[in-house]
C-alpha cells in the first residue's frame, strides 16, 4: 500500500474504487500544515464528479490529477472580465490519455458542458508560478486555465506538462473534429464540430445563434437558457434599470415640449437597441463554448454504461473518417 492510500484511510476518505486513480500523484503532499484540509477539499471536488467520470474513463486510462479552476478563452478575459470567472468554473481531469474538462457550478456540481482535449492537440504549453497555464491548440484556440488553489497551483501545471511531453514522444494522436471536442451531456459521446444533435443518443442542442437571437429579443433570455442564472439576473436588472432611467429621460424631454421630446425618444430607443445588440453578442460568445441541451434526448442513455469498456488506442465514438 502506498503512503497516500494510508493517509486517505487514516482520514476516513474513500475514493470510488471503480475509478483508476493514481493516488500518489493525486495526493503528493501528505505531511505538514493544512494537509488534512486540502485532502478533504479535494475529496469534495472528486465526489461531485465521480459518477460522471465512471461513465467516461476508458480501458487502460489512469486518472493522474484532478483540480478545480477556471477555463477561459484568451480573448474572453478582457471581454467578460470578472464574469468570466463566475461562468467558467471547471474541474480539470488529467489522465494518461487526455485532459477532460467538466463545467461546474459554484458548488462544484457538473453543469452540462464537458470537453476533451488530447495532448497531441496542444501546440504551445506555458505554465507560470501562479499556477496559470496558457495553451495554444492545433486549431488556433487559445485557452487560459487559472484559479487553482493551494498545492494545485504547482501540481496541476507540473503534471500537465509531463503529460504533454510524454505524449509528444509517444505520438498518440487520435482524430478529432476540433482541438477541444464537445461531449454530449447526456451520453458523453463526442459531438463533432458544428453539429447540434448527438449522433449517439439524439439529444438536440441550441445553436449559438438561436440563443443569441433570444437575447436580442429580450436581453438575458439566452443566458437564462444556458443556466448562467447569476449573470442573467445581473443583465436583467441592468436592463430594467436602464429602462427606468431612459423612460424618465424621454419623459423629461417631452415636458420640455417641441423637438426635445423627439430627440429624447430617439436617444432612448438608440440606447435600448444597443443593449439588445450587446447582450446578444455576449450570449453568442458564451454559447460558442460548448453545447446547451434542448429538450429531452430521443433515447435516454443508460446511466451506468459504459464503465471501463473503451479502448485506449481507439477512443470511443471517433468521428467518421
Ligand atoms: Zn448523446
């Protein structure tokens, strides 16, 4: 038995025995101040994603490290600012075959958008001492991973870089339709780039433009549909507040009489229109990140399958050649 296994036992922590964890890598620090809390914290993160991981893990796949952080597109940092952190909470799962990313809510519960990146898709890897990782992918997508806490700040980039290097040498390069593949939130199969229906289970998804169209009609609508409730509420409040402000402004114009009323109304309409357009663009941008399910799937996927049935050399559901 390894030291990490002993330590987990001592703390009364039981990891899911069906999952192929590399416990020594997952829990490298076993002594010292704050270690107990850190291990318990990690266990909490794991517990919420274990049921999903059990359905994802392939034969011969090993889970090397799991950490919770934030995943943003490079451009998004500036575009969304602090909101990017709120809506991009992600659990990162480094395995010996790939990086699995699960979008989670503030409490760590998985939330519809899941992705896979094979190490062969990573062209540039840059880690920093703050735990931030910057990636450039084969298809040009630039991602920034950040927000790691405690030891994860050091461990996550280190183990990630090891994986990237090992896989560069081994040349494991599965075929993909885009560098960061979207997974169906229902059956966990890959949904190829540009497709909005799962070929495995029939689950339909909203296209980014249909969500953006909703936000164009009524700001915040699209974001509510994607489940970004906090962001959507803020948008809604801002929108309602601007109506109060602009209606008051237009009324004041009318009280002046003559041309002022007309000018005030035009300004009012102009600003409201701008708000609709900006919100619609924002929704489109966010929706592009992954898949938003629409209604129920055609057939309900079995909740337990497939457990460890995959083949490492032939990842499940490869895109048609
Ligand atoms: Zn599916």
